[in-house]
C-alpha cells in the first residue's frame, strides 16, 4: 500500500510538532505549511527530532493559491488546520489579522480541499474559547457558544465553516473543540508556560517575581501530546463530526501556579505580583469540559494529570535554563 500523506497547517506550533511526530510514527508522509518569517520557527520540530523528516511547503493561511499548491504537491488525504493567531490576549490588539488568519484562513483551507481533493479528511482546530461566557457548569457539544474575544469570534467562523462544508459539500470535516492543552513546547505568552518559565528562573536566581493578571480564572488543562491523538482519531472515523476534548477537571490559575512553585520548594506568595496590565477586556471565567462523546466514540481519554503536566514543564524549563 502506498504511504498516506497528511498536510498540517501550523506545523511549527506546539500541536503541529506533536501531531507531526505522531503521524510520522504511524508511517505517514507529513507535509507542513511554512509561513514566511524573519526568525527561525523550526525549534519545536527539532526539539521532537522530526525537523528533518517533515516536508515543508511555503505558504500562508491568508493566501488561497499557496494552499491549493500545498494540496496539489502533498497529495494529502488528511488535512489538519492547526494554523492560527492563537493568543487570545493579542486578538484585542490585532482583531482583523486574527479574523483573517484564524477565521478566513479556515475557509481558505476548506476551499483548497474542495478544489483539489474533496475526498480528503479535514480537521479543524476549534476551541473551548467558543463557549466563552459561562452558560453551563460543564461544557459539551450541545452547550451554546458565546465567544468573549476576537479570537473566539474568529474561531466561531472557522467552526461553522467546517460544519457547513460537511453539510453543503459532504466533506469529511471534523471540528475538535479542544480545551487548553500545554507542554514544554507551549509558547511563552500562555499562562502555564509563563508560570513554569518564571518559577524555573526564580529557582535559579535569575529573577525574583512573576506578574500575572486574573488568577481566579479556571481552566481545564491537559497535555498536548495526548490531545493530538484525539485529532487523528477524528479523521479515522467513518464520517466527520464535532467532539469536545478535555480532561473533565478544572483548576484556577492560582492553584496551577501553586503546583509549579511547590514543585521546586518555593512559596508562591513570596514572588507573585498581580498586575492589571494582564487582565483582559472580557474574561472566560470557567472552562470545564465533558469529554464523554470523545470517550464513547473515539475511545479517547486524557492520560496526563495537571500535576504531572506542570512538573514536566517546570523540569524542562530548569533544564533549558541550565543550558
Ligand atoms: P501555536 O500558537 O503554538 O501555533 C500556531 C501555528 O499557526 C504556528 O505554526 C504559526 O506559524 C501558524 N500560523 C500563524 N499565522 C499563520 C499564517 N498566517 N499562515 C500560516 N500559518 C500561520 O498554537 P497551538 O499549537 O497551541 O494550537 C494549534 C491550534 O489549536 C491553533 O489553531 C489554536 O488556536 C488551536 N487551539 C489550541 C489550544 C491550546 O490550548 N493549545 C486549544 C484549542 C484550540 P509560526 O510559527 O510561523 O508563527
Ligand atoms: P487561554 O490561555 O486564553 O485560555 O487560551 P492563556 O494561557 O493565555 O490564559 C489562561 C487564563 O489565564 C489568565 N491569566 C493570564 N494569561 C496569560 N496569558 N498571561 C498572564 O499573565 C495571565 N494572568 C492570568 C487569562 O486571563 C486566562 O483566563 C488558550 C489558547 O491556547 C487558545 O488558542 C485556545 O483556544 C484556548 O487556550 C483553549
């Protein structure tokens, strides 16, 4: 049997790196869309030892022609749209860019699939940010959406485009409504990695404080390595569908932070400073997912606890800072 090809947008991001590794291990030929940047963006792929094995194609989510070429060159039978302006905080300062990359970008990928290979199985990286303003104690596939950031609004467009292309054109299109997932490869702006990096620096005497915004917010945090398996399982199903992917437990930013400080024998209260600069114009107060459908239909469950995740990230930051 010939080797299956997959195309990943956002291959240089956290999830792109873990998904590349997973698909390579499964024997896929892995292609990735590489956006033009003036700085090196391949560090995550190198970190997981897959930078030489993936095949990178120049392109941008805002450029349909580059996506059509990427589909033609890769002959992909599975397409994972992970590319996005994914930092919620920046979406208030760059709402139009976020809409174009994160919202219209998904339409562009769907169009490229429809034009080049409508039989390809498509995965959209949707998000618990779409639930936004709390309307249920636990969110599942039936919970109404109420996005609270330009990022959440852009992701709504991408999500409904996915549903619509499934219904209009019979594409095998799935939307994974993933709750927060983290790893040592997480971008430094996101709160878990900001915390683990700061804790490691304080432990090594390179810094003394950590400045955060709203530490009362609650998140359902899992490990990115577990979550990319759910993405792949969705594209293997007989038909496309929507799935919530979460751990089913929630924790405040405060308690997540305490785990990190405790792990290295430091007291959080000695170093944590609340800085109004990091509060958001509108907040998502509580995210707590119900992954029952993913368990029942995909056989997927989260394997990593928050304690294991945060200690793994602190240890990785300590190793990195020690050089
Ligand atoms: P990252 O921010 O780590 O990665 C984003 C990726 O998108 C990078 O590869 C980036 O490329 C690429 N990208 C940005 N702009 C463009 C563009 N104009 N054209 C092409 N590529 C572009 O995100 P994650 O890996 O954490 O998340 C993956 C996806 O899942 C995202 O869509 C995110 O919104 C979504 N998501 C993430 C969750 C999480 O908790 N991590 C939860 C739910 C959904 P470059 O490196 O060049 O900037
Ligand atoms: P989120 O993740 O917005 O949930 O989006 P982030 O880690 O940025 O924030 C989580 C919560 O922590 C609070 N917070 C802070 N956040 C940051 N980044 N920096 C701070 O200093 C700080 N202090 C408090 C935030 O207010 C928030 O409540 C992530 C992204 O990966 C999205 O792309 C993805 O869709 C969602 O997760 C699910």
